[in-house]
């Protein structure tokens, strides 16, 4: 049996939309800590404790029963009443919670003693209304005023925070028989032997004039009525798999549920329109890069996910320069926040535009969504945004006019690094010293190359031939410049980046693997690239590391200097597949699947530490990793896409595949696959060592065509060099 790796400190996290509750395993929120009830980046409840006549309860078991609900079982310790000593473990307390806008909390007490018991059940609640950023930094500043109002008649406690025009409030409504004093809600509980007592607490959340009501139904009776239907609706709209490999099935199924959990509803749309949030608990918010990569990853299982990402990110495309927010006309944002600090512009996340890759990734996602859906109206709706992106790439992405994409913050509080490795120490020289901006990351050149090639295909389809030729010519020039400036013969690998003096940063990292995905690598160099990425200093057996073990800055316990990131590996696997390295792509899928089998619920975290895999090793948690996390979950879908060589071409009424199943995954059936107006079930299987076979079980078999994966894609210079 695989050793189960728990990620993060023991806690219970449940959420829905942008409401998140993080508690101790016994249901309490201790002060001080990072736990609490959060709403729109504000912690509205910062402490919560429950007592029997002043005595705490003892935890038996507790945990989430769904991403939006939890149940916690406790029993009493010894406590005194006016008439007796109540023996331990004679009372049972069940705390049940579910989030749906606000929070519904059920308290159920049962008397298992053979005599009556009367006591005070007390709940101590504190609200600090701290901004999420200040909670994380442990530097909380009280700027406004908190007031509390108790209505005995309405059995309602309302706590309000006001700072100028910024207000947040939590309204707690409860069953009859409650009193409030001295910061505690108190119920008098009198139970005969075997008798049970029940109370509901409803937490309604307010943001100015906007109110999110608590769910009305009790957890054990009604919580399935809405959320389960929502999850069931989601699962009915996504593709899923059947396979004899139970481990891989669990990874894929868990990923579907994680993506369901991270859906952010988009206001003004129907209930099927969502934007993928980045991850729990700290990134339940719109993110440019994360949402776009998650949309690309889920294209095979639900192409409609991309619509929300394109709509929301496009609607907030920068229209003017704002150095404080690193905003420039045409740029796609990095992160949008809703708390007090953002409201008063004390942080630049309103939104913050400190990302160099979200803008080309927007174009890549637009093309991929069009190919998956065949929706010409999608192009019409987002073409102006796309033109803005193309303009930004030329005018601002290339800061010095040398034909490469560079970045450097203009903000006093901006990010030093603006690629996907955006930690402060994410880009370093071989001696471990940090590279300061401006930097030209290798993968940024690949993303822009790919974006230009994809947009050329879109302009061809629209009859704008000259525009298409212009973009292909620009892509061809970038291809040549990149391969001349970034390739290092001695290293046999691409430079991680060019620094501000246009010197190669020759640290061996995972980033050049993204260049394979984009197609900017000549075919003649692909084998060296694959071999270098799969060398022992990079390949752990649990996936490819972010940085070579031979690098002086290698640290497998640090964020981006030697850890393994599932999404990074999935993109690299797609690159391997593009250049015909089917076996290596499947090896990466196997690595990530084996790693997932060690994590609780087969749930991939954002990243993990990985010592080389052998019979005695297992992946090790990275402290602070988000779980669930969108692009970690989405890696399961992208890895499957790589093994199947799946590429839709809905505008031409085609689905291309190039399957290569490894021995560890001898069969896989893809069910409810939607491409344009078609819906399919396709069975894939392996026989001996002669590759993989397929048959269309449901749908129009004439639409499905086997074709080498490299020729399915937007035509790349790599096939001609």
C-alpha cells in the first residue's frame, strides 16, 4: 500500500466560489493563526471555539465530506454542572458545515448518559476583517472600525467593519433560545438519556450592498440538493475516462472534481459559465496565467472552460499605462483581488498586470478554444482583445527592440520575475546569484512564436491572408533569432534566459521544455533536449525538476529551485509528444500518476519535493503548496492528451489523434468527448509493442483521423529546419 502524503498542516478547508473556511481538525479557529472564514479576500471570522460549561471538547474525527462541506465528531471532557460531575465521553457533538455563498453550521448534541444532563453550550466568535495579504504576512493593521449588534428578538448577531466606503459584515442567525454576552453565544441544553439537541447557525456575508445568504438546509438532510446537483451537472458536461489502471482513473477523476471545486461563477452569465480559480486556500481569485493554462489543460474534457477565462481576462485588458500596476495597453492581467488593501489601492492588484506570459497565452487559448469548438462567434467577440495583445507584444513585450520578449517591473511593489517561475529567486546564474531585470526568458519567446503562428491560422480562416503572412514572417524571424541566441553548443541545451546585457543564463532548468511545446525548437535539436531533461539531475522519477541537482542553487525544499510541478511536467510532456518522443511523454505521465497515488485522495498539489524514486521513496510535501490547485489538477488532462495525441479541428469538422499507450496503461476509453457539434466515445488499447489501436464506439467515425501529432498542429518551422 502506498504511503499517504498529507499536504500542509492538519486542517479542514471547505469552500465555494470566493467563500473559504479553514479550521483546525476539531472545527475551531484558533487565534492567532492564518485560519478563519474568508470572503472576497477578507477574513470575516478570525476565531471560533465551542465549550461545554467552559470546557473544550475532544476531537474524535473530522474532515471534509465534499469540497464545500465538512463533518466533525467530538465528545465531552469532564466538566462540572450545578448538580454533578459529567463524566467524559457521555455527550456526542457533531459539527456539520457547508458553504454555498454564506456558511450553514449545524450543531448536534446527543446524551449517551443514563441520566439527564443540563449545561451551557457556548460559542466564542471573533471577527477581525483582516485583508488576506496581511494575514499571510502576519502584519495586520486595523484601519477601520468594527461594531457588533445583537438582536435578542431576531436571534441575530451582526458584526460590521467600516473603513470609509469599504464595508464587510457577517450576520449570524440562529435557532431560538440563544443569548449573547461577553463575546459568546450561549445555548442552554437540557437532555434526557438518549435525547438529541439541534441548532443551526447561518452566516450571511455582506460586501457593501451585496449579500451572500447562508444555505438554509441542514447539512445531513439537504446539502446534496444544490451542490451535488451542481457537481453532477459539471460531471455530465465533461469528458471522462475508463481504464483498467485504477491508479490513473483515480487521478483523472479527482482532477475533474478539483476543477469543479475551483470554478468561479461569472456574474451576468448562466450557471455553466465559469472561470478557473488558481488554487485553495490563498488563490481563490482570477489569475491570468493560471486561468489560461488551466483552460488549455481542460480543452479536451471541457472546452467551454476557456470561454470564462477569455471573457473575464479580456474584459480587464489594460487600456493605458499605469506603472504602479505594471499595466500597459493590450496587456492581460496577472491577479485580481477584492479586499481592503486592493480597494484603497494599497496593493496594485486592482488588477495587477505583472506577468509577461499571460498576454501570448491569451492568444494561444483563443486559438485552442476555436479549434475545439469551431465557434466563429468566439473569434469575433475576442478579436479586438487579440489585436490588443498582438500590439502589446510588439510595443511593450519587446522592451528594447531586439526582437525578443523581455520584462522588468516599473512598480515599486512589482514582481522581480514575471514568468511562471515568479518567485524572487526563480531566475539565477549558474553560480546561484540572481539575475536582475530586464530578462528574456526562453519560454516567453516560444509562447510568442506559438501565438503568432496560431493567430496566422485564425486570420487565414477569416480571409485576412496578408495579416496571416505578416505574422508567419515575424514568427520565422523569431525562430531564427531564438535558435541563434539561446542555443548553447557546449551545454547542448537552451539558455534559461538572456540577461539585461544579452548574455546567456546557462542554468539548466525545466523552462526550455516549454519551448518544445511551442514548436520553436528545430527537429534536429529535439533529441538532445529530451535527453537533457530526462538526465538524472533533472528527472526524479516523480517528474522533471524545476532546476538541475547540479546547480549551486538547487534546493528541493524551495519553491522553484528543484521542486516538481505537475503542470510544468504536463507541458513538457506535450512538447515531447510534439517531436515524436511518445515513450518519454508517457513516462512523465507515469511519474505524475505514481506521485498522485501517494497523496491523499489522489489529489495533486501545486508542487512537491521529490528525491529520486526507488522502492523506499515517496514524494514529499512542499509546505504551503495549494491543494486543490487548478493547473496541478489540469495536468492529468494534458498528460492524457499527450498520450492520445489528441488535437481537435472543429472548424474543419475533424478530430486528429496519434495514440501511444505504454505498457502500464494498456487500455483507455475516452467518453463524452465533445468537439464542435460532435460527441464521441473512443476506445484505445495497446497490443504487444506495436503501438496503440483505437475504435470509435459512439459518434461519427469519419470525423476521427489518425495523424502524426506534429502534423496536427499549427505548421511549425521545426519541420523545415
